[in-house]
C-alpha cells in the first residue's frame, strides 16, 4: 500500500469520525420530544421523578401574619421543585356539621426554570415566563383560601395520610405536613388526653409503599395545648412514620397559633 493510499484512508477515517461527532452533537443539542398533559404539564404515561405533596391542615382561622408566612413558604416550595416533578397542594378543612375533607388546590409539574434551559436551542426568557405564569402565580391565589377557617367536627388526619401514600407512584416523594397533628378522627382523638401507642396506630393505618418517601412535619403549636401534649404528639407521629420505614427529615415549629 502506497503512502498516498494510507493518506487517503486516514482522511476517510477522519471524515467519518467528524461526521459521527457532528451527528452526536446534533442529537445532544436537539430538545427531547415530550408528550405533556395540557392541564397538569406532567409527562404522560411516565411517573414523575419526584412527587412533592403539601398537606395544609386548615381547621382554624389563621392570623394574617401566619397566612403571609404560608405564602412565602409555598413560593419557596414551588421554586425549588425539579423539572418534570409534580407538586400537589392539598387543603384539609370542612364546614360546620360535616367531616373534614381533602381539597386539591394545586396539581402541576414544573416545566423547568432558566437553570434547566439550553440557550443553544431554547428561549430561556420565554421558559421562565411560562414557569411563572403556569406554576408560580397560582400559588399566591391559595392564600385567599387559607385565610378562611374550617369548622368541621371531625378531622381524620391519619386517614388522609394513608390516602396520600396510596396515591404515590413516583420513585421518590416528599410529604410536607402543615398541621397541629392533633388527630380527631373515627378511631382516635388526641383531644381526649390519652394517646394511643405507635403499635395501635400502625395496625389501624399502615403505610405500605415501595417509593422512597421523606416526611417533613411543620408543626402548628396551639396555645390551648400544653407543651407536654404537643411534644408527645410530635414524638408519636415521628415514631409512626419511622417504624414503617418512612424517613422523617425534620420536625419543626411552623408558627404558634391560638
């Protein structure tokens, strides 16, 4: 084989490699085609990489300062959710003479923020605008609902939690509970002064799940309850989750209320 033949083969090899590299770059820079639900902005027929559930227990009227605290916190919750991950915001309240019911007040997947944008083929400013209009703005409307108090006689928090766990199909989930955690349901009532054992709670309300779930307890401390009872209730809930393999990342006071 002559030197010219070798040179020609090398040129052909280099051209093939350059062509393959160009094809790979074009493939990487081309946006993926997603089949997205128009209402929720979630990917169809595909579980979200993260499902973040916020349960707000609205059994009493809140002061305006506490409503503002919630508004600020919800904005933070929405800003930090990853692209294509789902955010559910649920309100637990009810009217006089009726049982407390769960109301879904927000259910959308994040379309992604500017941090997820590739400026080579996307308009990052438009993506940010879409995120704000479709995802952030509705969060502020929720505070109007939160300024109203519920007056239901029963508040079955454990039943609500088991329902939330049943609906989790994501590989990873976070559940943020904003409540005083004072169960007043069909099986147990913490207002009677005697708390059940963790074993009794698990028997009545088991939480079987294959998802990796992390629970955050944002505690509303009410002045009407003694600190001994508040601490005992927090510990009971923490043990209820942890003894079933559910990670409890934090138990913090959210605010103090009457």
